[in-house]
């Protein structure tokens, strides 16, 4: 099922329709400010399991997840003053920040060091989904097994078919990955250079 949602003013009725799918354990594809993402409710272990199978990913490699804003992040991660100030300058934006996860984060979503990758993309559609759902959503790129990413919702729909429950056709996406920066122990470390400017951490 393809759902056309306005990227500037997402229609609440349609966001609600997708949120119902997420609440029932569904997997959805949605636009972000980098790639199209595949996601589910962070609190639904069965849905997370489905995404691991879909991506053929090792369980020892947790997925990142999307929060709606800084306040939302502070529920799911330990945010120091330094981390808060840094993220406030850069979010929403094409960054994934590695932080120590809180007790609310399911264990399967944490590394052995109890860290998690957290995003707040500059994309109103996925932020609306998180706000309406009331939980973060998993994010992993909607790509082929060979790692080729899609820029077009209808191609994603054709590729994944019944493996996903809904594909949101929203804004065009850049197709460039997010920059990944660890803020553990207030010592910034650039893990991956991507769409976001990381000169602040150099």
C-alpha cells in the first residue's frame, strides 16, 4: 500500500492511518532527510524481528531509531549538558548521534556498551509519525541486499512488496547517509562523514 503524504503539512488523518499499522506491529517505509527509511515501533519486539529478517542483519548490530525532538531523546538516552547543547545546534538534521541508552530502550536496540544511535531528521513526515505513535521508530535504509538505496517510493513498493505493510510517498530524498557522531563521555568522535557538517567535531 502506498500512502501519499504532504511533506510540508502531513495530513493527520493519513499519519494516523500509518500509526495504526505501526501499533499493530506493522513495518512501514517513510522519507527522512537522507534516505527512505524502513521502520516499526521501537517497543514492538516482533516487528523489530521482522526488520532484522528483512535486512538480513546480524542481531549484534542494533538499528538506530528516530525521536521527535530533544525532549523525546532525553527519555531514551542519557543526555549530558554538552550533548544537549551540541544536538540543539544541529537537530533536526542529517545526523545520527551515539548516546548511552536509557532503561526505556529495549535491549535488542542497544550495543554491548549500552549505546544507541538516535536521529531527529529534518523531515516533518517521520517526526509526525513519532509524535502520533508516542514512541520512537526504528530507522534503517530502504535498500536492496546489495546496499543499493532507492529514491522513489513506487520502486521501493515494487521491491519489497508484501514484506512491508505501507510505503509513504513523501518528499524526494537526498540519498546521502547521515553523519554519525558519538557523544559518549562528552568526547565527540566522528564515526561516519555523511550529509551533515561535522567540522564542529574536528
